[in-house]
C-alpha cells in the first residue's frame, strides 16, 4: 500500500508513534508537525502550522537548507541527512540532524517530509573536547620545530635535542624506526594516501612514547625515539611495543595496508660521542635490520648477539609457557564512587616463569603479538576469566562483570566470537557477567573488521568497554555508532590529578561526553583518596586502582571479596 494514498488521520496516527520530531512542508510552509517537532522549536503545533520552517533555521545554516531544496527541485541527487542549526521561538540555538525526503502529490505539488533529532548536547561536548585537545598538543610542541605533515619534531630538532640531552644525561639511546611497504602504497593508490598512512604511523608511535622521551620524524617514513640508555628494561619494552603496534593494518577507502617496522639502535657515548655520528650509526643499524631474516631490530654495537639470543630465548620460553600453562590471571577490583559497591574486576595476565618469577605483560606480550602466540594466550585468558566469573556467580555474588582485554590479533583471527560463545555455553555463564575491553586504537585502526565482531558480541549480551580512552586521537563518531556500555579513562590522565589543570579539564570533558552518550565511566589508576573524591565530584561512576586494591591472584581476590563484599544469598 502506498502511504501517500492513506487518509490524513492514518498518516497522523503513524507519525505520532515516531520518536523523532516530524514535519511536512509544501512551499516551505508547515502543513503538519507532531508534538515533538513543536517542542523542539519551543512552540505549539497550532502555532507552527502554516509558518515558514525557514523562519526557524539559524542564519548559519540557511544557505545550506535553501541550496539543498533548490537542488532537489531541479532533480539533483543530494544526501537525505545532514546537520543544521535551528532557532527556537525564544531564540535558543539548537543543532539537529535533519532527515528529508520529497515526493509529488496528486496535484503535482512538491511535498517535503522530514524529521529532526536534537544533538545540541553532544555537539557542545565535542567542541569542548576539541578545544582541550588542541591546547594539550600546542603545549607539548610549542617550543619545537614541527614536521609539517605529522606535527612531530623534525630532523633538525632531533639533532638539537641530542646535543642538549647528552649534556644532562649519562647515556642516551637513539632508536631509528624505518618501515617497508610505503612505496607500494604510494605506487598503487597515490601519495595522498601514503601521507595519511605516515600521519597514522606518527599517531601510533605517540601512544607508546613517555613524556620524558623524544619522538621525531626524520625523513619519509623514518622516525626516531630518544630514551635514556640507563634503563635497559624500558628500552626493550619500547622495542616490543613498536613491533606490536604495526601488526594491525592501516584501513583506508582503498583497503587495508600493512607496514613492517625495522629498528636501528645506537648508544651514546658507547657508539658515538657527537650527535651526527650517533644518527649515522643508527642508520647503519637500521639498514642491517631491514636485511635481516629473523629479527627486525639491531644494535649498532657488538651487543647484537646478546640481544638476538635474548629475543630467541624469550620466544622459546613463551612457547613453553603456553604448553605448560605457566600463566596466571590477577584481578583488580572495581567499585562505585558513591557507595563503594563492588561491581567487577579487570583480569590481568601474568607469566609465572620458573626462572624469572612473575613477568608483567609489558615484558612479554609484544613478543607474543609479533609471532601470533598472542592468540592461544588470549584464548586461555578468555577461558580462565570466564571460569572466575562463573565461580563468583556460584558463590552468590551478583551485579558484577569480569573485564577481559582483547588483542587486535584476536579480532583478526576471525575465531573470537565463536570462542566466546562456546566458552559461555560450556560454563553455562550468562554473558552479562563478562565485559570485553577494546583499546580505541584497535577499534579505529581495524575499523569494520572489529566493529562487526563487537556487534555480534553485544548481541550475545556481553558488555563492551573502550579502554585507555584519550591516549589516541579519539573520535566521537564511533562512540555514537557502536553499542559500547563503558568508557575507561586512561590512568595517565588520572595519575597527574589533581595538580594538572589541563588533564583535569580533559577528564571533565570526557566525563561530560560520556554522560551525554549514556556511557558508564571507569577511571583507571586511582591511587589516592584525593583522586577518588575528585572522580566522585566529577561524576565518574566507577574507579579502579591501587587505592582500592592492587591486582591480586584469584585466591587473594576471593579473600578480598570475603572481607569487603557480602554475596547475595
């Protein structure tokens, strides 16, 4: 049945059931508006009928509306949905998403039927967040010379930094990072896409470089990181993190592309006294790394053999750890800021090495990601975390969830949804007791590949969290389009509170944005009572961190629950 042949009463009845503000126009005049439309514009249905809707369009958007109407009349194809600014009867400005369709009635007159959705609050928060991020970036780089494409320090700034740093530090390490694969991108889809990939590379590297370290773009797709050579553990951590970062593809409108990182490393003063020679030696090491078959990072000096052996031994030990199940999950409780009510815990993996003792994730997960060992490790984590959730449920605990961190490679494997579905079924565990944590970089870099699987997981009843929010280049679009339940504010912002005004403003903006999008908020890394009270005052729902409890093995976690939480019987 063609709705245009229905009686006005039937059409009015159908429109009344809609959730959006709806209007119908002829000659720009309102011939019908539902109550939601009148409420949006701060008037009544009776007062609205017969008026020019253009009278309510803000001057900022008037030209856009008139242009789209003219093009429709001329028969052009224009988008049905777009954002415009409106003015209420009292003059208040509102941003709306306007959806428009047109048809010709039996008299040949053009009829416009449209709907509007108020997005004023979300746009306001987005504006505040953009302002705070811009201030943050400008503060970080205000005294530097910028690379015009990425905004990072350039080669000259790197040399100047090395000159100054070697005067104040006993030892420096220069890590030069080069990539293979960009030439193929430039040749196949053009330099514009290649430049976008370079910018994306810079963004990923920024997520792993500490404030005390220095990142620069040297040339092309070569980047440099300067760190202290006194902390060998941090150096190896960075090497592993760089390797892990680029296992994920770069997603463009032309498809997915991969870049393979190689690292050349030189030390001051062991390899060179002056900065130019130090950079030259790093280039030489990088050239060797690109030609190596078994390793993608090389030290310039004779320490190479020791490091190569250590990497090979690490991977061998990891394979043995998987076979012998030498891993263990620790749990860090999460409580509400209002009543200090237990609402869940994050599962965190540890490697219980017979030789090394407990090994933290930062020391071995990057190696696991580089060789796909992360997939069996990730499957083990899913099983053990779900078993723990089932044990809590059987003990009488309710209203909680166990958070599981997922790797990008687990999404790429294609088996993730089935693995979770099977695990929940075998354990007879309701899905609501499991929360899936995904870093925003994983979501943004893998795009549709992740979003489709997240929709399937959400359909199963699993809770979905965005982890480490704010550390990357956050986007509101995916938060609006995906059914996320929780947003976790990264501990790097919380750790500098309450002293850092810029971080406080950024956290406020994130909390306000989350509230506007109806997301629960978890603040990570709360380590003091002052931070806890501040999070409560800001409206943050849930906190976790050392002030509440350090991560604990399962046995200690159960004891903590016995002391602090009464299960429902």
